């Protein structure tokens, strides 16, 4: 049985802090700051939230649990809302380059995206460009079969850009709506990773306009602050257009959603809430913020 989710735990802690004080004072704001930091929300972001609440208390009538949580919802929704950048590219054909460390849910997310687009009536093609990890192509082939989409793959150890080249050619020849490309999730050698991504981008650029491209970074919510480090590292080698936050269920440390949105100014485009193909949802900042205090996303 899963433990209480991030949303439920944070809601309880903030609620208890409010109940123990007759008014919203510096003592409460100091405790709130500590609660946020220990919930995997970065220090700078936690300070920004508490300072925003402090300003609201000064200028507005903020009293009681409902008023405080309502204002906090508003502040957090504002931090995580990136406006139109939340939307996926809807100018078809589109190519999506998936990046992220191994074990973060990248392959499963690719399958979920393929299923999502398929249910929308779009034709999808997958490219197995993670040619360095044993069985990576085989895993993607299983998901391609389950979702009923085609897969372009080469032998293990092949040049990833060669796979991308063949996939781009195939996508153009078949009139595919969406091409989703898996990549190697290696941060150990950033120089090689950067060179590989640059080469892939050049290949993609020959077949797709720049505005038709998405680079999505897949992050595992259960890794907490480590996911923030990954966002920084991958951001140094790729022009990320959005985040997919996986495993945001059970005991996931969902505070990183707030931190990543704030520190990196990146839109969270999707969240994974389970292992099934349909367990992928478009990220909704307002719903996310409200869920922190209702305990359920």
C-alpha cells in the first residue's frame, strides 16, 4: 500500500501550522519556509513563496486556514504557470526528442505519448536512438508493439544519429504526424552527450522546421532534489522545451515541480501518475496548486 502522497503530507503540515497560531505572523512564515524546504522545494523558491505570502498579509486581509491556503494556491500556481509554453507543438508534423537519465521513466513516457497521439488519430513513428544501453531498443520495440506504432531501430552500438536520419526519412516518406526519438540517458560524459545531441539536432533540422521540434526532459519525481540537478545538467547540453515529471503518485516528492518551474523557467508539460499507458496527464498549474491542500491530484 502506498504511503500518503506529497500533496497529502504537505497539506497536513501546513494545516497544522495554521491551526497552532491565532494569526499569520513571522513565526508562522518561518515555519512555513521550513516546511516547504523539507518538502523538496528549493530554498530560493521557498523564500519566494513565503515572501509573496508576507506581502499579501501586509496588504490584504489574510486570516484563517482558507484564506492562507487560497493565497498559497495562487502563488504556487503563478510560479508553475508558463502560459502558452505549456502547450505541446500542434503544428504537425512534429518531432519530439526525449532526453533523461536511464531509469527515470523515459521509455514508458515515450509509450504513453505514442498511445496519447494514437488515440487522437495521429500517426506515430518511434526511433530507437539509445543504441548504447543493452536491450534499450528491445524495450522500445515491446512498447511499439503494444501501442500499434512502427519503430526504426539499428543494431546495438550503432551511431544514434544514423537511426535519427533513417527515422526522419521514413517519417517524411510515410507522412507521419509525430516522430518520437529515444536517446541515451548518459550524463557521465557531458562532452559526448552534447556532441550527440548537436548531431541529432542537425539531422532533425534537415527534415523538420525548428518550430516543429520539442525537446522533452523526463524527470523522476521520487528522486527529489537529484531531479533538479539533472535539469541543470541536461539544460547545459540541450535546449529543453519542457519537462515530463514521472511517478507523481504514491510517495513522490512533488515539490520539485515548483522548484524546476521557478529556477529553470521551464514548463512542465506532462506528469506521469502510474504505470498504465493512459497514466499521462497534461500538467495543470491551478489543479496542481489546489491539490497540495486537498491532498489529491
